[in-house]
C-alpha cells in the first residue's frame, strides 16, 4: 500500500506529460491491470475523509437497502453493510478488476448474501423500481456522459423518500490536475450539478461544500444530497 502511494505521487509529479496524463485519466475512469491496482490503493487512502463525509448524509438505518455506484476498492461497501446490518448492500462497477478486488474484500458478506457486487454499468441499474432506501457515489459523476440518464436510473431504483448523496471535486480544483483535461472527465461547480439533479426530478436538493487541505493545494469538494 505504501509503495502504491509513493508510485502514484511520482506519477502526479509528471502528470503534465501526455502519456502519464492519459494513464492517470484512464485508471481513474476504469481501473485495470497493474496501474489500476496502484490507482485504487491510492484512492482507498486518499478518499477516506470524503467517503466518511458522504456516508453521514445517508443516515443508513439497520433495515436499509443501500446502493453504491463505482465502489472501486469496495471498502465502503463493508462500512455500509455494518450500518445496514438487517438490510442489504449492492454495488455496481464497470471495471472487472475492481469487481474482483471488492468481491475479495467483502467475501464474507457476499457469502451471507448481505452484499452483492455486480460488474455492470448504469444503463440499466440491474435492480427493480423502488428497491433502495439510499444510494451514493464518490468521485464517479465525472464519467457520466449525460448525467440526466444516470440520475434517471438512480431515481427509478430509489424508494419514495430515498436519499441520494454524490461526492465530487469542484471543477476549479480539478484544473490543478492536468489529467482531468482528458475528455473522459466532465467537471462541475457544486451548484451547477445540484441543478442537474433537481432537473432529474429529485427534491430537497442541497449542495454541501468542504475544503480539504493537502500539502500540494487546498481542494474544494461537494456533496450533493437529494431526496426522491
Ligand atoms: C475514480 S474511481 C472512484 C472509486 C471510489 N469510489 C473512490 O472514490 O475511491 C471511479 C470508479 O467508478 C467506476 N465507474 C465509473 N463510471 C461508471 C459507470 N458508469 N458505471 C459503473 N461504474 C463506473 C470505475 O470503474 C471506478 O471503479
């Protein structure tokens, strides 16, 4: 894990070079192979504070059915399952490598049918209407070509009154990361994305903002929270 983080930090230092830029963009979009493992080790550590913050908005109850989209390492699938200990947690991710890794990490919960991790994209989300009490995604919305489509699917699978929480880094903060100029990434200001969520039919849409302090720079992150 320490070696992965050191390797990622080296790549970040050279991210103005286009081969490094492309490698980073691709591995954050859909991790695979050796560099995918390194990238996701890095995310498992670096994204902890924003994951904890996002989970607070969900207020997961013991009987809840919970959905995570783009679970990557799958660490927060386990945390959600601990809270929903009489319910069920599903995750979908379109990276085969991430599904394998997260299944390994959550194998005891999968065996007990408390968790299911599916190799899937969101068109459609493979669950029936009104199945989930809450849904969340951390650092995934950048990769939605037309977020209205993905939001429509999330809306469909949430129960009335169900809660959605989406974490992402603000577009101005992402400008400092050259690999995010890749056309794989779409960047948003908090209010702009909140408006898209509202347009998709969600109510009580709020945009929360938090400043994260890193050695290299301060990073502004948003959690858009909404109700079906
Ligand atoms: C930047 S990583 C974030 C991983 C993790 N959520 C975190 O923040 O540490 C994005 C993850 O979302 C997955 N992903 C991106 N777009 C997706 C989509 N449309 N459907 C399913 N998974 C997607 C990728 O495979 C990857 O595992």
